[in-house]
């Protein structure tokens, strides 16, 4: 038990550290090629940020526990859309401005989160489902990219010279992610079995929160630098990639069935969280501390209901 707990803590640290390093150096590499903030935040950082969920999911399928990873995936999305936004707003000690482009490009964002729910109403994901998911993901990004304002920044000579070094650090971060993702699933299952606690609840409270650390840390850094839009782009991009790309990868690897509760309860909370968030964003083109508190209460209600249903 003690060994499993220590392995779990070390694995969680590796997962968070690896994701943080990967995100940091992915941004530096992207900026060295003069990519826009939209591409950096909504695509590159978002895709790097979902590596923990992706790797945990793959290891969960290897361990023959697909419902474990799917729950973590949806739970992390609910946390991103509520808890993470609440934390960064409280950290900023002010309202976060929502630029018109974010609302214009993402007004149908909640509808895209309905796709994995609709495809999962039969409690099964197959290889036809993964095709629909990846096509939807590509379409959304192309539409958003075409209508977004591209603000290129000319890279410096230092950026160009450090590309190889940055790339090596990026690979190092991904390696840490690989180790952390593998052992966190194995140790979490061992701990839950020893304590007689539902493994899904362990995943919700610890693993899922650990996987949202990259976007949380990146968004906090963006806010510290006065870049509200980049903080928002990162979180929304991570959520969308989770709901489409990660499910696509796993359904492609191995079609699987899962408990109905994941779709009708957890999936419903994910959709409602996105709807509530965009309602707040659209109200006054900002997210206030009062709205952050309501998002936090939504997350608490989600945790309580999930805990009750897991018993």
C-alpha cells in the first residue's frame, strides 16, 4: 500500500512536470517560427495539454479499464470549464476580458461537446465514431482559424538558434509524461482496490485534477503577462481536443463499451458547464469574480452528485 501510494505521488509529479515542460517548450518552439497567439494557444498548447489525458487513457485501455479513462476525460473537461476558470479569475483578482473573436469563433462550441455524447448514447465507441470525431475536430479548427485574426510576431535570432535545444526539452517533457501516465493508472487502481474505494472516484478527485494542471499553469502565466485571450484560448482548445481527439485515438486503438452513467451524467455535466461558461462570457464580454464563484459552485455540485452516483 505504501509503495503504491509513493509511486502514485511520484507519477502524479512526473505527469504534471512533464506536461508543464512540454507546454512551455512547445510555446517557445512555436514562437520561434512566428506563429500567431491563436495557433499557439488554441491549437499547439491545447494539443500538448491533452497529452496527460491521452497517455492516461491509453494506459487505461491497456489495463482493460476503458471506463476509468473516459470518466477522467470528461471529468477533466468539467474541471477545465469551471474550476480552472474560477481559479484563474480569482488569481487575477479582476474580471477577465473576452475578446469579440473568441465569442465569434466559438459560439457553437458547446454543440461540439455534444458530439461524443450523441455518439455514445449506445454506450459504445467504434471505429466509425472516431472518423466523425476527427472530422469534426479538423472542421472546427479550420473554421476558427479562417475567421481569426492572425497576429504574427517576427522571431528573434536567439529564438532561431535555440530551436534544437527547445525541441530536446520538449521531448524530455513528453518522456516524463509517458512514465507518469503509465504508473499513475496502475498505482491508482491498486490504491482504490486496497482501500475498497471506487476507482472512478479516485480518478475524479486526483488523476483528473492532475491532468488539468498544464492548462491551469499556462493560463495563470498568460494572465500574469496581461494576456487574457491566450489564457482563454488554451483552456477552450484543450477541452475541445479532449472531447474529440482523445476519444478518437482510443476508439481507433480499441472499440469499447462503457457504463451508461458516463454519458448521461458526466457527459451532461460537461455540456452544461460549457453552456454556462459561454452564457457568462456573452453577458458582458467578460468573466467576473461573481461568475467565477458560480462556476466553482457548479463544480462542487458535480463532485457531490458524481460521488453519490458512484456508490
